[in-house]
């Protein structure tokens, strides 16, 4: 009887521990991406103001592939922190909408960044 109780306790501890580890891993990844997008905003803005705008290839290498591409009068690449939330965080709705961050880069005809915008979560 004691052996069965130990097994149940071990299984519960492993399940709770696994859930906790995954929960923390998702949070760390989300914060990493959020900070990466925020710092990229300042870097891109600096490059544009210096007259050395980054190319699409350079942005893909430094920020990663965009989460969405919008083509209207110009081409806009969107990186959204919300897209990098883990399964558990999304299902439990642990972030408020105002906590999300979006980085948007506008490109000109020569495929160079011409404008950069940021929306949402303020850098602290």
C-alpha cells in the first residue's frame, strides 16, 4: 500500500514539475523575444537615421523572420510578441493585450528599411 502511495506522489510531483518547467520556459522565451524586438526597434531606428538602413536579409538575420508581411502602398514586416507566447500562456490568458509588443518595419522600393514603428508594451 505504501509503495502505491509513493508511486502516486512521484507521478504527481513529476507532472507538476514538468508543467512548472514548461511554464517557465515559455515565459523566458516570450520575454527574450519581447526584449529582442524592443532593442531591434532602437537599432533599426538608429541605422535609418544614420542613412544606413538595413536590408530585408539583414533584418531576417538579426531579428528573425517576420510573423506577418503586409503589402499595401508599401511593404511592411510585422514582428509580434504575442505570436511567441507558449501554449500554456495562451490557453491560460496570462498576458493582457496591452502587454504585447509589435515591431513594424516599412520597406521602400529598393527593399531597404525606410521607417520603423513600435506598438504596445513600453520598454522599462
